[in-house]
C-alpha cells in the first residue's frame, strides 16, 4: 500500500519555509502526533511520518524527504487521503492511546493547531471519525486529585463521557495502593487521565496514580496545578448545568472532586462553547453499587478484546456482542465493567433475557427488523446540540420514530400474559410515551420534507413551500429526464443494457457520469464522443458532452435549490434540536433492549446450554454451586470440545479451593471460568452450565501470570507482589479471588513461604471465596488444618508402557510412562506436575529431556517427596496425624528396647540385637499397620 496523494508546494521557497516552520515546533512527544491538513489530504513529518509509514503503509518507501533527497538531511514526510487519515486517527486514539494535533494553514508558512484529540476527548474530530467508520468507543476522560491528610488519602474524581452531556463526580478514601481508584477507572471504562504535573518528580501519590493509569492502559495528560483550582467552579457549574443552582446540589460539597471538576471543564473547553450552557447534568458515582474489578481480573477473565485476539469470541465482550446498534455495543461494554450487586436489579435483567430466550420469533424480529435500522441517537443528539446537524440528520431521526408503532406492536403481540407484563414494565409503556412525545416531530418532517426525494437520496424541503423552489424542482425533474434519455441513447450506441451494464451515477467527486466495468469499458475507447474520467476498482467512469452539460446545469440548480431552502432547513433543524434530551433517553432505552436481546441470542444459540442462574444476595451465607460449568470463550473456539466440570464453593466447607495437577491440565481454565460465569450472571446474562446457583460477589480480584515491565523497573516478582498486596487490602468476605500460581518469581522456599502465609491469611482473616491453582503441593496440608479449605486436582491418566516398548525404553532411557490429560477436576491432591512431559510435547531435544529426568530423580532421592504439613523438606506423603502416630510408636518401641538392655549385664552385640527383635515382634501388628513406618521402611 502506498500513499495516493503527492505532497506539493507552489515553489522551492514555499517548501523551505515549511521546513523552517516545522523546525520551530517543540521536540516530538511520543504520546502525541502532529498532522497537517492540506485540503483534501493530510501530511505528517519527521518521526510522525515514519510512524505513519510503518503503521499505515507498512513500508518506509512511502516516505518522501523535503529539502534534500538524503534521509539524513531531508525532512521525512508522508501523505494520507482523508479516508486513510480517518482510519489512522481511530487507530492512534483507540488502539495506541495517543493524542493527535491537527494543524491548519493560517497563511504562507504559518500553521496553527485547529483541532486536538485524545483518547478521552473526541469533540474536535467526531465528524472525521464518524464519516469513515462507526465509532463504538465511549471516550471517558477522568481528572484525579489526591489529598493526603493524617495518613488518609482522599481521592476526588470528575469524569465526562463525550457522547453524553453529563459530569460525574466521586470522592472516597483509598489505601496506599489506590485499589478503589483502579476499580473506578475500570468501572468507567476510562480512556484518558488528567493528572497534576509533578514538577519535582517526588510526589509519591502522583507516581502511584500514574502507575495505576499505566496498568489500566490510560493515556496520561499532565495539567498545571492551577487548573485544579476550584475558585470559579460554582460560577462555571451555574452556566453549564440545567435546572437547580449548583449550590443546592449535594455533589458540590465534595471539595476534592470539585477541584478535579475544574480541571476537566478547562481541559474540555466547555466554557468556550456556548452550546454547552444549561445542557449538562451533575451526578455522583457510587463506587459501591457495582462489582469491583482490578486490572489483573480484567486481563485474566479476557473481559475486553486484546490487540492479539483473532476471533471475536476470544474475549467475553466479543462473545456477547451480538448488538445491532452502536449505543448497544457501548452499553454492553459498560455492563461488563459494572456488574450489579443488587439482586433485584439482576433479577429484572434475567427476567428480560429469559423472555427473549423463550420467544424466538420475538428475538429475531427485534434483531433483524427493528434494532438493525436504528442509528446512533446519542451522537445525532450531540450533533444537533453542537449546531452541526443538517436535514439528513432530521430525516434519520424521523425514520427511527416512525418505526416505533411497529416496534410497540411487536412487543405487545406476545401471547403470554406474564411475558407481556415484563416487557411492558421496561419497554412497551416507555416506547408508547416516546411515540406520543415525538409525534409532533414526525408531523413537522412529513409536512416540510420531500419524502419522495429520499428514494433518490436527496434531502430537500418540499417545493410547495416557495415559488422559487417549485420552479427549480420542475427544472431539476426535467434535467433528470434528459439525463435518463441520454442514458438510453448511450446504451444503444454501446450496445450495453442500461442499469444492468451501463450505470448512470451521481459520483461524489465527478458528479453525474456513466460507469462500466473495466472490461466493458474497452468499447468506449474505439468510439468518438466519449470522455473517460477515471478508472477505479469498481469500473471506469466516463461522460459525453451532452451529459456533461446536463450535469453542470443540474449541479448549479441543486446549489441554487439548497440556497433557497437553507432558511427553511435551518428552522426545521432548530425545531428538531429541541427534542435532543428526549432522543437521548429514547436511545438509552433502545440500547438497553439491544443488550438484553444480545444476551438472549448468545444464551439461546451457544454451543452448549446456557441456564438462568439462581442468585443469592451478599451477606446471606449463599454458596456458589455450578453443575457442568464451561468456559464460554473456550468452548466457542473452532474444533474445541470442552470438558465441563462441577464447582462447589460452600461457606464453611469449600471457601478456599486449592487446585493441583499437571501443567496444561486445565487448572487455569477451571478457576478463570468460575470468575467469568460469576461476572456474566451479575451483568444479567445466562451462564454456560447445566444448572447454576451463585452468590453475589462484591469484587473479583486476580493474580495471574504477572509479566515483568523492565522499562518501568518492575520485575516479574515485584508485579506479582503488587497485585497480591492490592488483593489483600481490597478483598472482603464477599469477594472472589482467583490466583493462578504465586511465588514463582523467587526462590522455591521463599515462594512457598509467601504462598503459605498469603493463603492462610485469606482463610483465617479475609474469609472470602478463593481459587488457588498451584504447583506447591505442600499447600494442600491446609485442608487438614482448616475445614473451609478443599483440595481439588485435575486428572491425568498415567499408563506404564515399559513392557510394551522395552527395547525403545532401553534405547531412549525413558521412564516408561505415557500421560493423557483428561481435563476433569476431582477431589484430592495431585502428587505430580508432569512438567518434563510438557517439554516432551514441544519436542525438546531428547538429551535435554533425559538429563532433566535424571536430575529430577536425583533431587527426589535427596529431598524426598513433598510433605503435607507445610515443610517442603519432610520426606513423606502421610498426613500429620499418621506421622505423629508412627513417631510415637517408634518412640515406645525404642524405650522398651533400651529398658531391657539396662536390665542385663554386659551383653554382646548379637544379644542386644536379639532383644531388639523381641520388642519389634511384640509390636509387629501395630508397626505393620502404620503407613508412615511402612513408608520409612520402604526407602
């Protein structure tokens, strides 16, 4: 792929002047990209040009050099068409989290920033993004202020969603790891963080907040301390907010949050746009009304799609996203990051999903006939509010509203009374109210807009409203007929059937012209009277002198018609703008319906059965019991046969579950699928089980596969400890903790010691539900000490093949065992991990595998098998009680033997041994019955 536009200058001085101007700009900031608008195309220069060439065109040959052809001396430059730039802009903002400054010319060799965009602020570039692709991202920008007093950290947050005119605030006490702030960022789905600039670089709190932002993938924008001044906040809110005076709102008493609000208002430039005045609302976000998720849990549960995910079903969002509207897609992402805690609200969602699961025809009608045709009403409303709407936008709203009666009729047609009542409470009654409130808008459009012209993709006012419009319409219709006649004539000349082979089109660039496929276009080159315009992938565009004349006159008349109707169009758009608030509410209900139907579609059409879960509220002592549970994303992969497993998390019996077993045996999948199922249930979806009973969790916290971040000075072990420390400070008795290995980043003894202490703290202090997958088999002794600990293991079938392959065994020096992983989870402890078996599976060199086996056997002989009492050096598989009984028995035998030796006189060695055998024979039955003594004698 190469640039399709050449960067040109009027003369050499113009090129030199631009180079000199570019050199005066500040040094490149890796988090920001500069792009220059040059009319119908864009250019990037310097390091930004290299980035564009590498990411967009995939080759550095796309670069041109200004001032010199020598790459070392010239200024690297690259151009992009408007469509290519829009795609690049989207990728830069949403994938790489960068900021983009767009420059426009203000004179010869003078440029200034006209538009600024960041992942959380798309106001200046929404038209560019929506013109090329549907914007599904919901950009949320968050301003954070931390106030530390008496070892207490008070965090004030203000955030805004660019798709809705609302400011949210929250103020809460946090710990020194800022786990509450991390949970809030995830709940909001934030894209950008505004943070006070640390001039000295010594503010510990700012460093921690920055680390949280990095961990959650947020773009960070530093602002001056003065921007966080709340001196004028009351005055600003008085102009921005609709309704009550700010002084009467309880949110304004949150002083730290108001400082953040001042910064956010200034950053978004809300006070510089008068269309914002009186349009915003202020609300308080309650952190405790939704399940808390940490960033590790979001990654562990594959909540949102990652950059390397291939199939959509690789992530939970991709699997569940069968939404037909952009607003529904955004709401789904919000619901997955904000699982509910209120059982009544969860039940309402489950009732609605069950309704659409049981009514196939209703579900299909919603998806295929109604929701598919719904535009993004939130973005349309914002377009109206900002004064950028046109008649086409009014018509799009009209087309949505006129479908409402049919939508209402479909919902009312459900025969079951209970189902109809459930739908009526949430949707039918609300839609009926919207239909009545928007009826005047429908009447306005039908009265003023020429609806027949919509078939020709024309958005015009009816000609009856003005004599000039009527005359222009008559002439336009006449020109259309003349162009149709020319269409027929050219078809006869070229022997091409009109509409089937020969197309008459109103091209976006060339105006009215003809089009043939590139193969058919050969015929016009052998005939006179045809002017070839351009050849593209879809064919060759050409015209005739007569059509060119007609097209020119048609374009002039169309422009005149637009000028004549501009006043009427402005009035219609102004009236439609008064319905913005209603349209946003209407769009919210439609998005809610879209997500519910999407949940129902996935639940009904999944590879395996999805069931409605029974939910137990928090602090009710409820348990989580799943029958034949499956991982929804894993089972959705091609050529995947998933092995279901039961789950039982019962208070007082199996709160803390330790899972051992071979590598690749399914431990990680098992513990993660429980977290995914819990989150799905609290979001409102059915779950992949044969039956499901779930307790409501206030948080899902995870410690899985920590990777090192060398550039940030964070090692694997440090990342692991940071995540675990956050869990220990955040978790409550109502939390679900998922730990996939712990303590692997340090020495075996240190790692085991930490894993033991952390596990015991969770069992005795936090008392939450926890799933711990580990290769530290010594941890399993916790089940002997605490009744709420349960041991599980994943099953592997081990077959002795030494006899069958004796010659091969002797030649290869193998252990004579074949391992088959069954992916079943059962009670008890696994005594092996089969790590060397994994090495064999990935074709390690035979010598390396054999050497590993010999060394492993040597270490086993040296240290013995792992024990069950928490001491990794004790060579026994017996329980602590069996060991104690064996030791007491041996002590008794030895005491008796010693007493008999003392009673005698000087005895020979043979006589002493004879007395020992006498004592042993007296205790033989008990000695033989003790498993510990048998194990010692077998060594």
